[in-house]
C-alpha cells in the first residue's frame, strides 16, 4: 500500500508538471507535448494532478476531449478503487 501511495503521488506530480510545461510551451510557440502523452499521464493514475494543472494553468480548458475526458478517467479510476477495496 505504501508503494501505491508513492506511485500515485509521483504520477500525479508528473501529470501536473506536464500540464504546466505544455502550457508554457504553448505560450512561447514551442514544440508541444502530444495530447496522447497528456491523456496517458491521467490514465496512469495522474488524473487528479492533471485536473489541478488544468485549473491552475488554465490549460486545455476549451478542449471538450479534456474537460470531459479527464474527469471521466478520474470517475472510472474511483469506481475501480471502490470495487477493488470494498466489493471484491
């Protein structure tokens, strides 16, 4: 359980950082982080970090794929957690 918490902290920090880095790159007309990579960071367990990054950096907030997709990933992850912890 301790390793899971460390993993989740690291992946959420990474997702948050990716969001900030991509926003910085967007503002400075530089090479961007692929959307696939951003979604994969959320799917890997960083959905909370990415949502916080979206809010703080105001990044990807006009893209429906992100404003709907990232919260849906979070909801699915919470359903999976409830299932694994309480139902199974």
